[in-house]
C-alpha cells in the first residue's frame, strides 16, 4: 500500500501534463506550442497574450491599450493552468482587446495594488481604469465579461458618428 501512495502524486502530474494542449502528442518530445519569444524571467505564452515582466511594462501596456484584460496567475496554481488554454482562445477570438498575464509571485507589487487574493484573477481595464473582476476558473463569467468588453469596443465608433 505504501508503494501505491508514493506513485499517486507522480501519476496525477503525469496525467495533467499528458492532457495539456500546449504539449505535442503522446510519443513525441514534449515541446511547448509556438509562443512569443520570452525574455529572461518572463513566462512564454501564446502570441496574442503578452507576458508581463515588470511593473513598467504593465503600465505601458495599460496606457497604450483602450481595452485590456489582465490575468493574475501563479505557476503552481492548477486552476490557473486549467484556464490558460481558454484565455488564449479568448485572446485569439477578440483581437481588438489586449490580453496580458501577470505572475503574482514575480510581480507582488501589482498583485497588491489590484488587491488580488484568489487565483486566477481576471481584471478588465477600460481606458486605464479598473473595471470588472472575475476570480477563479469561471469560464462562463470570463466569457461574459470579455464579450461585454468587445461589444463596448464595437459600439464606440457608432457613438462618435
């Protein structure tokens, strides 16, 4: 019985990794899917999602983006990992919105500034101002918030005309 308990954590991790969409098929070398070139200290993510390396980079992205969604995550968090593919899909679907990821362990100043307590936490920013917040692996709520943001983006030119 002791031997079974020893292998269970290994088995769980193996199953998690084998089901990860960012890895190649079984039997092939485990290589991450194509990503942006990550800088040192920066996590590699999908091309449409920007990995934030420091506070200054986040402030630049926020200043240069009318609509932005920030995902605060931890590399050790299983819910954060589970949401990664869905977040990338949203970034690909809604190209007019900037999507960023922030590692809460690396950027504690931002985590504290935006009062992030649960992981993952998704925060919507419009014109640099904090808007709606989604805490946890709630895909339906995240979809709703991002779609609302996208509709807001689509309606702005009509208001100006």
